[in-house]
C-alpha cells in the first residue's frame, strides 16, 4: 500500500510541475494602415512602412521600404511583448522575415538580424537605454524564414549563450556590454520596448536600401506554477505536499527540489513550510 501511494504522489508531482503556456501571434490579418497591435516600422524621409494586404506568410504583413544605416520593427505598448519577462518560467520569441532586397551602393549585401529588449529607465550617461540582444543570423535577399530564440531562465544574472548587452563598453576592446550594476534579469524586468532590427550594437554600416517584410510575430510564455510548494496541484500547501516531498527526499530532478540545487533536502522543506496554507 505504501509503495502504491508514493507512486501516485510522484506522478502527481510530475503533472503539477508542467507550466501553463500562453502564445500570442500578431499576423496582421486584422490590421491596416501603418501599425498593428503596437508594432510599427520606420517612417520618414528615408521611406515608409505599411500593412500590405498580400505578399505575407501567407497574406497580410508589415512591409518597409527604407534607406537608412539600419531599420527596426518596434513595439513599446503591447503588454504581451513588453512586460516583466523576469517573472516568467521561460519564453520564446519568433518572427517571420522576408528580405525582398538589401543593397548598398547598388550591390546586394547581408545585414545582421536580431531581437533587442530595451530598458529605457535610468540609462548610463551617453546611452538612451540599456538592452540585451540576440543575433539570429546575417540575412540577405531570400524567401520567408522563421527566426526564433528561447530564453530558458529569464531570472538569470549572467547573459545566456548567444546574448549580448548594451549600456557600457569594454575599455580595451570597445565591445558593447551591460553596465556593471545591471544583470540580464534586470533588463528583462524593466523591459520598455522590444525591437527586431538590422542594427547590431557595436557595428556601423553605410546607408543601405532595405525592402523587408515581417509576419507572424509570436511570443510563447510559460508562467510556471504560482505556488511551487503545491506539489499535488490542489491549491493548498499542506501535509499531503510534505508527504510528497519526503517520499522524494534526496532525489534529484524533481519538482520537490524547490530551490533547484539538485537535491531534495531540508532547505526545500523549509521553503515548503514558508508557503504553508492556501496558494495566493
């Protein structure tokens, strides 16, 4: 009987540990004019951005024809894309891009294509923001391609592999980086805007002619569990959860390892007792 009970509890733990996913897609199908659900492109003397009814992936899309050193598609108002990312379990950003053409002085060229998350609050002197950014690839004229990046731990202090920062620069190499008092999680917590752009921090290009389309801008977030010590998912931290934790005492890789240190021990029990009672 005891073995059967423990086996049931372990199964409940695995099930409860699965985070709740939520996906938002901006496909431009219900938009017209120059903006859509907070997304906008460059406009001014160099050209214009519009929502085209055809030519997308598959139909409506955001289309910019613009001459500048770089171009970007920006959102600073949609709460699905501009939020405190650091509280999420993890998240994924993706966008479809088609470069009709990218040329410099009449010659086809490639340019960086990246996503940048910017915090505009209290930037260091000489900077408009502090940001973290991820380079998808260098792109040139081509067909529709989906570019995406997954952030496994938005609460991390260090920049994950493949990510860069801005707000400071190395005094020897002049490479951009985060200021000493800002972490990856700090920037994600204070995100004020998000940009898909051809402007890579630290690189400078000449005046370039861009003809770009984007479509299906997507964010998938995993909220995780709001009450980690509720191991059986009944909305209450009580003796049943304590029993589940004791059944996995010393085990690694389970939801009962509340502090993620690789083992279920007295520290995890202490965290469970702190959460004792109904989940908020």
